[in-house]
C-alpha cells in the first residue's frame, strides 16, 4: 500500500472509513503506522466487538467482524470500524497524540467555531445540561456521521471527539491515489 498515514490526516481517514467494508489493507497499514501488530487491531479469531485503545495517541476504535464465533480466521476485508474516539489529554498535546478530525482545534475550538466547521445540525449544551455538568454536543453531518464533542469546562477547547455513522448500510471506503 502506498498511502502513508500521518498524524494530521489519520483522524479524517479513520472517520471516512467508519462503517465501510473492504478496509483490511488500510487497517494493516494503520497497524504498521501505529507500531502495533495487525493482531492488536484485528484479532484472530475474529470477535464481534473489539476495542483498540492507544492512549499515547489519544485514539480509541471499536471494530467488529460479522463472522465472529463462526470462523477461526476471518477475512480481513470484513472488519468494520463502528466508532472512533479522539481523546485530548488534560495537559498540552504532544506530537505523538493523534490530531482531531474535521480540522477541529483541541485547544481553541468553541461551540460556535465547531458549528462553522461541521456545518450540520447540532443538539446539546442547553442551560439545563450545562448546569448538570454535561458538556457534550452532537453534530449531525450530511454523510450520516454523528460527531459528539465533549467540551472543556470553560467551553473553549475539546476533551474528546466521538464519531459514529448512522444506519447499518456498509459503505465502500474512499478511493486513494
């Protein structure tokens, strides 16, 4: 595979592949880039729900294989990423920590600037939810992605971005050159 994943492009590349089939070679490249074995991301035998967490990168993925429990070794192209989380450490980010998708700025983003970047309907951050300490806001994008942002207490800066895709239809991954 000629595509090289860098820390800036990685979050967007992951989000593009949520709920996509035929991403086995891409997942192998991801494992290589993250410095882990393919088994860490796509275990054998396959499982219905597998959590891959790289705390040093601020990255958590949930993957699954439809043949879990039926085969000893599954087709790598049947693995699906069902959700991705990008976690920003409390201290200043380091170069190793995965950047955020959608050009979100972990240090300076606000609900208003995120709305401009994500350009989708949003819910959350009501006076009631804020009074209860709930600083989560969800954005619904045109491509069926749901992006949930957990804001820092002062509503400037991000603690976590969680991305899922609505629906169960399996998509084809984006084409790369």
